[in-house]
C-alpha cells in the first residue's frame, strides 16, 4: 500500500510537469500534434522497456488492451486541448473529476462497493467544477467565466480517463504493467495522425525539446500510475494523485503568471477534498 501511494505521488509530479510543457508548446502547435508526438516518444520508450525486461509486448487480453488504448487516446486528446485553451490550474482541477467517476465506474464494472461517501464525493466535486467554471447562468455576466466549450472538453477528458483507469485496474490482474502502458501509444499514434494533419505545423527550435520532454514526463507518470494502480484499489489510487492540482497552481503562477481567483481555489478545494475522502474510505 505504501509503495503504491508513493508511485501515485510520483505520477502526479510527472503529469504536472507534462502539462506545463504541453501548455508551453501548445502556444503555437495544435494539441493533436502534441498528442501524436507524445505517442511517438512513449511508443519508443515502452518498446525499449519491454525488450529490456524480456516481456512480450502483445499481452493476453488484447481486446481490453485495445479498449484501454482507445479510451486513453480520447482522454488524452481532451486533456491536451483543455490545457492549451484554459488556465493551467483550472484545467487540472476539471480533470480531477475523475476520482469519483472512477469510483462509480469501478463499482459498476469491477464490483467495488459504491457507498454513500462516493456519491457525496461526486456531488461535492460537481459543485466544485461549477465554482471553477463560473457559468454565467449561475454567476451572472459580471463574473469572468471559462469558455463553456473547453470546460465540456475538460470534463469529457476526465470521464474518458476514469474509464481508462478502471480498465487498467481490470487488466492489472493478468497483464504486465509495461504491456498495459505500451498499448496506450500503440493505439494513440495511428488514431492521432488523421486528426492532426489538417492543422499540422512543423516544430521549430526549442519545440522539439518540449515535445521530447512531454513524452519523457508522460512515460514516467504512466508507468508509475500503472504500477500504483496495480497495488491499490481504483478509487484510493486515483485519489492520491490530487497533488497534481497543487503542482498546477504553482507551475501556473511561476511560468504563466496565472493567479487563481477565490472561486477556483474554493472549487479546487472541494474537488480535492472529495478525492481525499475517497482515499480515506479505501484506506480504512
């Protein structure tokens, strides 16, 4: 349990670094191009790790491995698009709807118990998202709101991510974590190429290093995440990665001069609190 928790925390740090790099390179390059570049780096690294470990890359439960890859592609596409169009802290908070969604999916598909605490955490998270997004319907025109389209994209990313994590949990019973990680870029790359071609821009200068860094940071995060989820219940494991929100606030202020307002801080605290509540339930 302790090693799994440390792996999830390492995953949060790596993924937070990835979002900074995505936002930096996304100032010019389209988000789907970043998805494709990330997949290329991850595919090469995953293949190398598999060869080094002497593990067959193809796995046994190939249908669910392909499903995991497809869900991962959909989630990654939404997350990268949201990060490039929303402030970093807000985009990360919206992504953190996935712990309660994961808990509900795990209950439906893996037979884990859906308790009142999970339902309460889900309700609190939804209220937190409303505070972060600040829709004019509730807050009026005088309060600055996030673009509702990109809010929906971010929430969709959280939903796809939650579904992917539950599939990872299912696959971890039989498959090597490296195989599960390998299928993510294996499916993502051919899926991303058609979507990036219409707006393709050739990377220049430091953009090459930023794209490489995205791949490396994501690989560290993905391997840590997969190994952590293999040792923890789904809701417990995903909740421990809430530290990524804290990192995102710090990176946003440091690199982009973003200062979250009181609504983002209150909403983010509600989302994080719900995640911690789920972790305590699973740890108890």
